């Protein structure tokens, strides 16, 4: 049986800038903003379009070395993205499948990042702590991007 969680993160950066920086250019920005967690992001196949596979490599601070994710949906107009894990992470260890749906919406002079994580845990495995850590990591990533955009107002405009 699949389960899901939702989260909303409010930012002081524009929706378009958050979307571009946090999701479309994460392969460049992630390792710079979170070097304690991410060592690099590599595009394995595709050109960053739907169907592309990218690999995020982690430092020893993360309980697994990498995760490969497929970009299932990229809608630049609606500021929407859907990603599925295809290898690495806890896939095959704690979960059978996992996907994330992200939508960035304007809110005043800032934005709100809405995320829904959907997963199917392996029978008998409790992933409640892992879910909590995933949410915390997502918030940390968005807040790091927000700080970067505020410090660099022309970036991703």
C-alpha cells in the first residue's frame, strides 16, 4: 500500500527563481549550497528534460552514497516537477518505490513550495524516521536556495 506526506515551505524569493534554482539548476547549486551533504549531481541520461536520469552523490553524513532519480514531469509554466527514484537511496532496502511532486506558487513578494512525497514501503519496514529526515532535508534545501537568492538578487531572475 502506498503512503504519502505533504509539506509547504514559504520563501521570500520569487516562485520563478526558486523553481529555476532549486529544481532546474540543482545539479550546479546543490553541491555549492549543501557541501556537507552533496558531493555532486550528474546528469546520467537526457538533457534535463522529462525522462532524464540524474544521480545525486552524498557525503558520509547521509546514510546512503547516492540516489538516481528520473525527471518525470517538468512544467516551466506551471512551475511544477515530478521525480521518481530509480536506483540507490533506500530503494530495495526500505522502500519499493518513491516519487515526489513539487509545485511552486507565488505568494505576495515570495513563494510557497508545495511538495508531496509518495512511497511504498517494503512490508514490515517502518520508515517514519526516514520520512521525517526527508522532510527536514527538503526544508533545508529550499531555505539554502532562498538565502542564496536573497544574497544574489539577480540570480535566476
